[in-house]
């Protein structure tokens, strides 16, 4: 066991937090998947628990592999992977998948593994690494807006344009996190304001075009509008169903909860094991479980900031913030949806919700963070070794 832990490099608190969240996830996933087991009847709840276990196992294998790669390699990999991501997104859009009458081209099938993969989540990680790389190149330089349009903003808006029609929430989070990373990286605020204005203008044009030509430009604009309308309205509508059941689950939870495995609303929430798993956690474990999960993500954010602060290069600092902050932000969005602070977004709870792609990409991002942290540890160990090897007589002579 000690030999296994000795191979885990980087921030131990991040390792422990990720591991505890993964272990904890088995309780709500096993409980909440009863609805899916009833509807599909494919092996019962144990089947979904096994699937979740293998998703986590593959995710942590990916985390381990990525964290052993020197983080400087990710600079070049982001350039190589960017065109691959664009091709994957184009292929995803070209499928034109329709689910329940709504446009839902988000996934591609992996024939070898027999699973689906959401390309937008991989695109988010690669894009953040690419942006961190570009910002590290222009550090301490005078930024010319025109010079950044092609190498920086064109890939950003191209990827967002390919994700937006089928997944507005993911596109919005990527855009927001890109702006945050730009601000942290010292990109001029006046240029960021112009980009935000351009983004809103493009979004408005897209919505108007999609409404005017629904057959030519498929999208989920009507779904977005119904979710926002139901969020703003006090009237009970069909779109309110999920959030109302989530609120009932939270109300039933109270302080200590109804008990693990004793949720009632899991039988009524369609996405009880993924998008609304936080409501099931609150129902079964009460405010104690709710604040416990929230504390874990805030602890993760704190350690991410610590790793970024101690990174030995500008790229290291930026890439940690770029891939780390979205994990915590997504978690907070998921919790906010459950308590009706946000409209329904479809964002999962990282490392807890069922779903392979979300787990794998979260583990990849954590692997990059731990790679940066591991490099810092190597530098400290090398400095300590040099201090130990220094001759005491030399120290004395230098002092004299």
C-alpha cells in the first residue's frame, strides 16, 4: 500500500478530496439509479453501480497517467489536439441527433468500448490549456487586440459555435471560464468587454436565425426559452416538473435527512443520478450532507489556488486555474440548479454524478493540476538535496 501512495505525486489534499468524492458517490448513485432500473429493467440498481465503478476506475487511471506527464508537454499537446477537437465537434454536429423532438447532437459513439462520449467536455479542457499557453506567451508584452483575433479568439469562438446549438449551458460555462482565465492572465479588460459584447451580439443573431429558420439551423432554442420562462414564472408548467421534485426532495431532507437509500423523489426525478443528484443527497443526508459536499468542492478550490500560486512558471499557474476553476464552478452550478437559484442547465456534479465523460474529463483536469504540483515538489526536493550536500566548511568560510 505504501508503494502505491509513493507513486502518487502532487498535492495530497487534492488526491484525498477527489478520492473521497469518488467513494462517496457510490451511495447517491446506487440509491438514485433505482428509477433507471425500474424504467429500463437492465440488471437492477447493481448494474448501474458497476457501470459507475468502471467509469471511476477508468477516470482515476487516466488521472494517474496524466499526472505523471510533465505539464510542459501539455503546451504542445493543446496545439495538436485543437484541430482534432474541431473535427470531433463537426462530426458530432453532423450527426443531427434528435431526442424527444429536441436537437441533441452532443455525443459520439465509441465502437470499441460500446459507450458514448460527449465531445464538448474534452473540448473545454483542451481549449483551457490552449488559452493558458497563449496567455503565458504574451505575458509582460503589450497586447494588440488585432494580433490576438486569429490565434486566440478564432479557436475560442469556433469551438463555442459548434457546441452552442446542442448545449447552451456548456458553451456559456466555457465562455465564462475563458473570460475569467483571460482576466487572471492579464488580458486587457477593455478588450474583454468588447469580446463580451461581441459574444452577446452573436448569440442574439443565432437565436433570431434559429427561430426564423428552424429547419435549416437546428438548435435547442425553444428548450432554452422554456427553461428560462419556467424559472422566471411563478406558474406551474410542464418544464417545472424536475425542479419542483428537486425542491420537494430538499424540503424532505431537513437537517439530518431521511436516511441513506430512503429517498422518495428518486422515483420521480428523471435525472436523479446525474443532473439532480444533489437533491437526492440533501433528501437522504440533509443539510449535513449538503454542506459536506459543498465543503469538499470549496476545499478543492482552495488547494487549486494554492497549487497555482506555487507553480514555478506562468503557464503552470494559468493552466491550473484554467482547468481547475471550471470543476468547482460546474459543481456550484449543479447545486444552484437543485435549489432553484439557476435555471435547469443539465450540468452534472463532478466525480459524484453518474456519467463517464464528465468523470473522465474531471480526472484529466485534476491530473494536469497534479502534474504542476508534482513539478513543484521535484524542485523543492532538488533544492533540499543541494542544501544537504553543501559542505559545512564552505558555509563557515562564506560567513567569515
